[in-house]
C-alpha cells in the first residue's frame, strides 16, 4: 500500500518510527475513518488493531476516549501483549480492546489486523441461533468459515483471551454472540474489506428474514465452491479496492495520515 500524503503529516513521530510502521499507522487510521464514514461505530467502544511490522509482540490500537473520526496515524497507541503502553502518550489503553485484540494476535501469528465492531446488523445476526446464513454472495465467502464465541460479559478479563482465540480458530471472521463482529486478516485492507462484506451479508439476511418469506439457500456444493473461489489469492483485488477507499477519504479532505 502507498502512503497517501497529507500536508499536516506529523514529521516528528514519522521520523521516530520505521517507514513500515508509519505505513501501517496510516492504513489503520484510514480504516477507523472509513468505519466512521460507514456509520459502523459505537461511540468510543469498539476498536481496530494492527501488529507493528517486524515486532510481533506490539500492536497499535485506538486510544481510550477517542471517537473513530478523531483517530490519526500519530495518536494510535502502541501497546504490548500485556496491555502496557509502549512510548509516551497522554491517552490510556482501552481495556476491552486490549483483551480482544491481544487474544487474536497471540493466537494467530498470520494475523496482522483485527477489526471488531458493534453494528446493529452484526449484533442482530450474532444473536440469531442460526447465525449467518449463506443466502447472499457476500455471505458465501464465510460458508463453514466463520467462528462463534459465546457471550461472557464485557471483555475485560484476560482469562477470556484463550477462548476467543480458540473460537476464531483459522477463520477470518467471527460472530461474538449477542455482542458483535470480528474480522482478522494479514493486512488492514483485507480486514476492512472482509468486514464490509460481512456487514452487507448481515444486512441482507435481516432484510430477507423481515420479509417473512421462505429463504432460498444455494445447495451445499455451490456454497462450498463459491467459498473456495473467495479463497483464491486476491491481494491484487484488495489493493485496488483499498486504494479506491483511500481516494474517497482524500476527496472528502479527511486527514488521517497526520
């Protein structure tokens, strides 16, 4: 991914971190702004993380108290897997964010970004006994490829981390029952685009169920085939779709890379 330059870049922080870390900071800040633009927020109560490149034991997270549209590349917190801040910041660590995201990053060395949200559609589908139905093309990519984690209360206890990681397994998405949605991927772009597809799948399912008619589901072999199609290498598609999202932020004048 290419850094989208902005006139107010924070050169002091940018000069103190590696170029690779700065790029991830820019992408992560952009992800927060995209979620805000899409209305996928819950005040200050959800979070997106990204592993620091070349440093598997540290990750970036939104500071406690900031809305998604206040997050920038510079004010993201760097924390360790024990929830301690690394470096100076006037902000505190979001405890629930630390518990959920460290759980994913500890369990999955292949994951570099985790995105968790509380959208109304995500909460609703997570609360349905049947969970996500493979009734739309967006949902097909998650066919037999989504985890479920039972609700244990607000995720503040470290003891829950092992169960969160185990329930995610090798999936790229998980429904946290009665709570929300999580996606996990090797890049910020992939985690965001997976979330966008999952959100669309949840909304479509709820609309179909509200209509009251019998829902037609593709046969198993078609759903499995489609899921495998989605699993084909698609970094090129993530790049062109992510770059399109960044261009939209730039057109709106949103300064996330500062």
